[in-house]
């Protein structure tokens, strides 16, 4: 889905430092859906599982799943905003000593401008402030053994592959699909002294 003309942004001037990250609100649901629906090309996620049981692709299911202030299906929702428009979305789940970065989306037209990196760094900063030891994430490897296109980006951001696994999510995609689990250890209080 292309970015609608009435919501367009001058792409030649969009940079991550023009945007900021904040907790999402119910009013952001249409913008979040727009971002989710424009973050990958048509059919690009076949075999990788991008749309499996997610309310983020339609405003009505998203609002039905929304729990104030900004939780959907147990995950905190954060958005990147630029000039009053949502230009990225990330969901995180508290897992005790770690924060799990569950999903991240930036419209195709805005990828490569640092918005995704800014969202990830924001999650990492929140994790450090909350005393977490790491941020974890996962991506998929399809049945043919090909990793989803984001794997090198995650590694560039300092995330290390810890293992691959089959789980309920991968089984919902299809036989032979694996989740690539990643982790980035965070500085602790003793690291700063």
C-alpha cells in the first residue's frame, strides 16, 4: 500500500532527528494501521509470517484490542511522530529482566532514514532506565532457509543471534519456518561507575 497523498511527507527532508518517539494513544490507531500496511511490499512477507493474527492491519480490530493507556495484546505500543503524522511503530513486552521488542514497522518510503534505528534506541533507553539487562527480539527464517531481510540491520545495531527455534508463531506460518532469536546486552549501573 502506497503512502496516501493526503498523508504524504516531503521524503527528501525526512531524517530520524526530525521525529520523536512517544507512547501511542488510541487516537493514533489509524496512523499505526497505515504504517503497518505500508512497511513491506505486496507479498514480500509470504513464508516469513508478517501478518499472522495481528490487529495492527485494521483500525477496528486494533481499537478492540487496545487497553489504555497504550497496550495491545500485552505489548506496549510506541510511535515515532513527525509533523503530526505517525512514521513508525514499535511494540515491546516486559519479560522480567529483559524487554522484548516484538514488532517494528516503518513505511517503505521512509526506510533507511534512521527512523527504525531511533525506535530501537528508544526501546533500549527505556530498558536501561527500567534496570533491564537486555533487549531481545526475533525475526524469521523461511522454510527455504532464507532469513528475513532485517537480520543484517539488527546485527548492525548490535543484536547477536542467540539461537533459532520452532514455536507457535513459526508453526502458524508453516512447516520448516524458524524464529531467529537475538539479544543485545545493555549497560548496567556498575558499567557507569
